[in-house]
């Protein structure tokens, strides 16, 4: 039986992170009533991407995950969307 982490972050793969980020940016673009939740999810997704790209204090970034994230960003066209929607993202993110 696989244990689910109670207090630690759940680690998503790059494809999931890109999909979540893209979906929540679309919500922010619509200025829907769900923007607070979407903004929080965008923040979490960008933080997860940063962890993949930069690693953490304890470990180096995994080369395979960095390559997969770059490929997902490229194939989804998310990088252009991120730049276009930069004004919708909280400054601290």
C-alpha cells in the first residue's frame, strides 16, 4: 500500500504541473469568480516548476525532469501565455 504524505508537498510530474498552470491561467484570463483559487494554484505550479529547474538546498535538479518540463512548456505553448498574462500573476510569485 502506498502511503500518502500528510504534511509534505505532493510531487507532480512536469506534464501535470504544466496542465494545472495552463488551466488556471485560463481562469485568471476570464476574471472569473474563481480567480483567488486559480491565483493560488498558479503560484503553487510556478513554485513546483522552480523546484524542478533549480532543485532544492538538499538536492540538485533532476536532469530528466528539467528536460521533460522544458518539452512540456514548449509543446503546450505555455511560455508565450505566461508572458502575455504576466500582469495577472501576483507580484510575489
